[in-house]
C-alpha cells in the first residue's frame, strides 16, 4: 500500500472520531493477525447504521465522503473491513486481508 493512501485512511478515521465525539476522544491503532484496527472511545456507530456510513453522502454533520474514501481504499487493496464496538463503547474499524510488513522490512536504507 502506498504510504500516502494509508496516511489518508488513518486521517479520515481520526477526523471522523474527533468530529463525532462530545469533547475529548482517544483513538487507538493496533494489529490483528491479518490486518489492523482503528478504534475510539467516542459515541460509536449504531449497528443499524454501520453499512450506511460507507455510502456517499451519508453524514450526520459533514459532507459524507470521509468513510466512503476509507471503504473505497480498502476495496482497492482487496481488504475486508467491518465496524464493531470498541472496548470502551466507541467505534472499531477492522481491516483484514492486509499484506503485513515487519518493521525491518519496511525500513529504507
């Protein structure tokens, strides 16, 4: 994956977490056996709305393209993605089917 694309994916998820929180929000990124997750401790996304948030124009207070970009980028790279509840009640975005690179493989010399 292109580093710029990955950075934009994370920026969109971080921005989404901040924009939907009532005040301070904590965002965590972590590893999964075949991918990674991004989770927050904000208000979360109701289960009935989880598929809709990836549709163009769906928004509660923005322009409705941030999560569309996330879904399209994941599709482009052949990743599976899902929204679940975070351990602190917020949203958790999980990405699997990701080709993982170790820290030493990713370093440039």
